[in-house]
C-alpha cells in the first residue's frame, strides 16, 4: 500500500501548504477556480480573456503561478483593497 502512495504524483502536493504555494509555488487550475468561486467554463473564459495566465508544466499539466493565482482570486472575490 505504501509503495502505491509513493508512486502517486499528487502526493507531493502535501509538501507545501496552500499559503506557501500562493506565495511561491504553482496551483492546479481546479484549485484556482474553486478558490475563486468560479466554474470551469468561466475560469477558462478568463484565461482566454487574459485575466489569468495558465502556464504549461511538462507535457500534459498546466498550472497557475502562485502570485498570479492570488491576484486572480482576490479580483474575483472583490478583495483587491485588502
């Protein structure tokens, strides 16, 4: 059972907290749209409009850099003044 968990690529997400990844790391698109209170379609419409930058990580994965994600989440929730 432990060998299976060691091979799981998502297990490494637990190495850093969400607040650390918002400052210095990368978030998956699903995390960003759920924190922003948006749906998948409206998130990708915002990507197309240039409101958030989606970057390629490897061959198959995409991610949003932490500071960009934080800015997008704050603007989506109307917290820019804080």
